C-alpha cells in the first residue's frame, strides 16, 4: 500500500506511516509508531484500527492532548480518593451516625 522505497529500513524509530519523521507516538492498540496526529488518523483509516485501548474513553484525535490525559488521570485519582474516604468513614464511624451527617444531595 504505502511502501516507501526511500525508507531506510535501518531506522526503526521512524514513523511507520509516512516513514519520513522520527516517531513520537505509539498506537495504543497495535503499537504502530507514528509521528503526528495526521499519521495516526491515516493509519487508523488504512488499517481500520480504532487506535484506542479497549475500555478507553473515545477522544477525537484533534482534541486529545496531554492535558486531557492529565485531567483524566486527576479525575480518576480524585474519584479514588473520595471512595477511599467514604469507605474509611463508614468503617470507623457508626454507620447510622455517618448517614445522619451526610449532606443532602
Ligand atoms: Zn508520520
Ligand atoms: Zn493502530
């Protein structure tokens, strides 16, 4: 399909889509190396690859940044902390009293 005769096969870290640029990303699904969002999109179209790990939230490529990753991580971290906190309160306090102290939602 897109076999580039000028691609120096020795350079294994080049983008596997355009073969021109050093790769910066790796497809989470099939581990294909890519250099840019454009090449990721092209790879996904060519190979029919979803480009996402199973169970991962779908984020449009154009909108996905490292900040999204961070905020996702922070959200998970926060949720985990709240669950932990609630579990600890429930374990330490009389369940009936905890229930009374809870704020109405
Ligand atoms: Zn590329
Ligand atoms: Zn892929």
